[in-house]
């Protein structure tokens, strides 16, 4: 095989690999509030504790005080299946003043 043919073959194979890999990277889609609430309830969280921000569609934010390991695994699995990255925000809500 000529040297020119090898370079051409290498360039073609790299280009083909790039096209194949880019086809796998699908953009994250927005999930509506009903879907997120359904997942939240299924994972033992409250309504509104799963958030997907439109500016960062790939992030699934969990805003909950003291998430347990089972809840984290549940949310992370759903996020991964849907092409999202689960982010857990630990919230410490202020306690009511004692009277």
C-alpha cells in the first residue's frame, strides 16, 4: 500500500469514528414538572424536590434535606437512563424558633 493511501485511510477512519461517536451524544431533553414529580415521589422525595434547569438541561438537581442512600441511587439511576447527571444539593432548612 502506498504511503499516500495509508494517510488517506487513517484520515477516513478517524473521521468515521468521530461521526459515529457524535451520533451517540444526544442533547438532553427537558422533562416536564409532572414527570419530575412522578420520579421524585417514586424515589421517596416530595413534590418539587427534583429540578431540571433550562439553562443546564443535563443536570437533574435534587433539593432535599438529608437524602438517604436509597433515594440517591434511585434518582441517579433515573438520571443516567435519561442522559442526565444527578446533582444532590443538601439543604439545611432553618428550624422554627421555640417559644
